[in-house]
């Protein structure tokens, strides 16, 4: 019996594994932001986007978009790459 790999992961599970994230605000071009580039290389960045139905979902990577929000985690998100992160709970994000 083969186990199917899920294409989604719950945000609460990501927080359990990688710690509470911080919201990251872009104040300059991403290519010029040294801190952001270092976090991208370490796989610590999640991009939060809105779906067509209006709900938030995340992807593990930096995807530049005008309506995106970015979260930086303390630990690598590599385990969650390629998955759609669902159930975004803003109460689990550090201020």
C-alpha cells in the first residue's frame, strides 16, 4: 500500500515544527534587502497570498506580489516546500 503525499499542510503544524513566525515588511527592493536574501537562502520565508475565494494560504518561498505578506520563521521550512499551507491563524504570529 502506497502512502499518498499530501499537497497541503496546516499552518498550526508548521508553527509546531518551525516556531512562531514574524511578519516581515519590505522597505526596499527584495534584491537589495540583505536580511531577506539570507532568510530566503535558509528556507525561512513563507509568502501569504489570498485565494480566489478570499481566504489566506501560504507557500514556502519568496514570491514577490503587491498583495502578499511575508512571514519569517526561526527554523527551515524545507520540509513543507511544494505544499499549500492552509488554515492561516494570525493569532500564532508573533508581534
